[in-house]
């Protein structure tokens, strides 16, 4: 079949446009972008992610107890005078685009059992890696289960071959966030240091070992029990809410400015899956992405 007299079509994803139409779109969009008053160059978003792993360090001189796949984790001192510390980690880099600025974070845990009243419970960043293997405690889980290879224990990051440098876990002495925990219910930790932690977890994912939860470790019977990521009620599992911004969204060619060059790239990818110009991540370059780019148009990157 001859192509004479038939408009030249380009199939781009599910959208078919003629070259002439594309040129018209380009012309009109360029004019629109150049006349728009620009008010903002940032895009904020919020994601909530579950824990990638969690466990409990049960105080024991040989480190024989753990609870890798248990329903609960613990922090504080139990009725027998033994310390428990919860450890949990979130894969921040898998959920937040690299280069993002972390604006605020909130860690929420469901406290499901306690014998004590109001107790401060502190988060600290862990400084060494640790494991969650198949150990599981029985009953209310306060006693821990037999540690299996790869489990975190009081003595080990990974039972039975890799000890912590310090018994009870290697953590930053700086308190990342604190919360007074009383009766059963949901509790949240947030603040500037916690946000800084998450920024670091994003920027340096290889050193993201999560947090340790440390209760009052003087006196007795201060422990709090929290639901883990293996809890049977999904809504009670640990959740980390992260609000972030992308300060230079729309800079498709990496020259630290959002301008006509970037607009041209977006238009060239219009109707396709991108990926470069798919600014909102919905697998199609369309007017939504154009709106994002136009909102950032003309702004230098910080
Ligand atoms: Ca776990
Ligand atoms: Ca650019
Ligand atoms: Ca899109």
C-alpha cells in the first residue's frame, strides 16, 4: 500500500497523533509555558510504608532467644527484671525517589499489651546490621523463642556467627525521638531528628539498619509490647509515614533548570510510557506530567 495521501502516523503507546498535530501541540505548549506565572518548583508527596523487618533482643548472656516471625516485639524491662529491646527497619530507598528532601516522618506502632503505666520509649538509630530469621515465641511472646541462624539476639546481629560490638545492640546514643507510652493503643514518634534519620536512610541506604526501641531500663516491669509486621491485623503493624519533596522535578536533562529543553523532551515522549518525562509515575506521559513541569517552569534548581 502506498503512503501517498495518508497522514504520517506515529503510534506512541495508546495515543496516535500525526506529526502535524504534534507540531501544533508543541507550539501551543511552548507559548503556554513561556507566559505562565510560576509559583512553585517543588512537588510534595506522602508515602506510608511497612517494616522490612522487625525483631526483639531478649536479654540473655548467651543470646539464645529471638522472635523473627512473631506477632509482637517488646521494649522495657519485664517482670523478671530482664531487658527487651525492639528493632525495626524500613526500606526508605525503595519508597522515596532518590534526591528527595525528607520534610517530615511519623513512626506509628500499636502497643497491644503492658503491665505498666506511662513510660518513655526512645528510638535510636542502629549502627550495625541485624537479622530476622524464622524464630517464633510462644504464648504472649514475652519470653522469646529459640534463636535460629540469622536471627538478631541480645548478643548477635546475626545468630550465631555475627555478634554485636556491644551486647544489647549497636546504636547511636542520640535519641532520635521519644514518646510516653501508657495504655493499649497507637503511639507515634516524630520530630526533626527522626526526619534527619530518614533522610540519611534514603541518601545512604547501605547504612540503613533501622531503629532500636529502648524503654525505661531502671526499676522493673516497664515493658511495652508492640505489634510487628507479622501481626495478624494488618492495620496494627508498624507504619512509617514519610512526607518528602522533589525540589527539581521537571529537570529532565539534568542541567539544574526547568526550561524549554525539558518541555521539548516531555512533548517528544507525550503519549508514551516515558519513562523520563513520566513525572507522576503513572506510566504515561500526559497532561498531568505537563502540568507538573509547567508548575516548575523557569525555576532554577536549589
Ligand atoms: Ca519480625
Ligand atoms: Ca533542564
Ligand atoms: Ca504520568
